[in-house]
């Protein structure tokens, strides 16, 4: 095999990593367009059947077992103190893993797009962060029609309940839905 192709493969891998590290999943919650780094997104699923357990924080809707991993599922409207809506069975849930390797699902209103954004286009949040910005937003960028997409800090979603989420992530799959995953694993 030619050395030329080997060098191309390395360049392609580098380019792919660049794209992954600068891509964001855009979604809506209420009237806000939010963004998650694509590197933190595992999968988007329809709202699964949730199992509740005692003493869950009010914004945790329940637990789901997805491919033998337990995910606490957060109601983002409650977490961000936004107006409540009724969710249907087709409501999207984004299953994410934080930079600290914690798993969580977040219920969102709608999936919008995937965007690749240059680092120099990302703006810092104001120094005097208040409310929503105070805890959950780590930056923002402009999208079409003069709208803004707010980049959610995955780790900030986990912060106040980190010990609780770590406990949930340690549960055995058999303890949620009798070990039955919400989807079947694909055997290769």
C-alpha cells in the first residue's frame, strides 16, 4: 500500500476529530435554542417508559435502562425553571455522558439541527451571570435569523446531584424494568 494513502488516513482522522470537537446538537426547550457538544451525546430516543424511585430530585422524571446502562432522566423545563408542558411518547430524550463520565437523559421539546462552529465564533457568557446563565450556560453562538444558541455545560447539569447520579449510574440493569432494556442490543 502506498505511503500516500497512509498519510491521508491520518489527516482524515485529524479532520474528523476536529469536526467532532466543534459540532453541537441544537435543540429547543421552551423558547430557547440550546446546544450540547456532540461529543457528549450518546443517542436520541423517544421518551421511554420511566421508573420512579423514592427521594428523586423534583426535576428527575425517572430512570431508564438503555442498552444495560441506567440513565436518570431530567425534565429540562423543571431544571431550568421554565413553564411546564405535557410530554408525549414521541418527545425526544437525549442520552448524554458528562466529561466526568456520568450518564443522564434530558427531555427536550424538539431536535433542531447539528452545527459545526469555529471556536472563534463562540462568545463567552456575561461576567454578571444571572438566572439561567448563572449555572448552565458556558457560551453561545449566533445562528440564522439573528437567533442565539446557548451551549449547555453538561457537567453543570450534574453538579448539584452528582452523588445521586453516581449512585444511579452504579445500579445494576436488573433493578430497572426488571433488567429489560428500552431497546434491544444489536448483535453483530
